[in-house]
C-alpha cells in the first residue's frame, strides 16, 4: 500500500512540475499582453483595400459556395477531376471561363452549378455572372499523394 502511495506521489510531483510556463509563451507585463511581432511583419492600412476589391472577393466566395453545393453530384466531381488533370497552367487549376459551356450529363457546367443554388437556378446564374467579372477566376483542385502512388 505504501508503494502505491509513493508511486502516486511521484506521478503527481512530475505532473505538476511539468506545468511551468515555457519561455515561448506570451508574458503579462503590467496587466497587458506582450505581443511578439516578427521583424519581417509590415503594417497594412485598412484604407488600402478598395470597395471594388472587397466586392470581387465576395462574388468569388458566393461562387465557391455554389460550386461546393454542386459537387454533391458525382458527374460534376468527375468532370472537375478530368479538367484539373489537363493542367492547363501546369498545376491542378481550372479556368472557369474555359469550362462554362462544357457539357455534364446533358447540361452546361454553368447550368449544373446554377441549379444547385438554394435560391433557385436564376439566382445561381446571377452569382456565376457576378463572379465571372474576374476573367481569371480559377477553381483550384488540391493534389494529395498517397505513399507509393501519385
């Protein structure tokens, strides 16, 4: 019994002694956090982002959400995989303007994606049209490699 108590005591001492603050943690000075900022960091002013840039980003995000809903369809996933494997830019990217009229199960890519809009196909077409104001809009397909396969 004494051996079990001694063992438990040793474990508790080790556990509590390892809970000390390391040197890499943020320290508190006069009640305020001390922030460690890398010397390579630069200040970005909020004024540098124009309203049109923010609108472009919002439109691309809306398109991304719509595309995410459309990949529930197996044919859309297969189509995107085939297009990405073409590596038009040397990477697994797809230029959206190049594939808009490509057919998937009898519908154009544009119609396939638009029909997945929860607000209706018409709203889906509006989202796509707004996003395509950026002619360089890409779909980037991540590449993962399994050991021994590529």
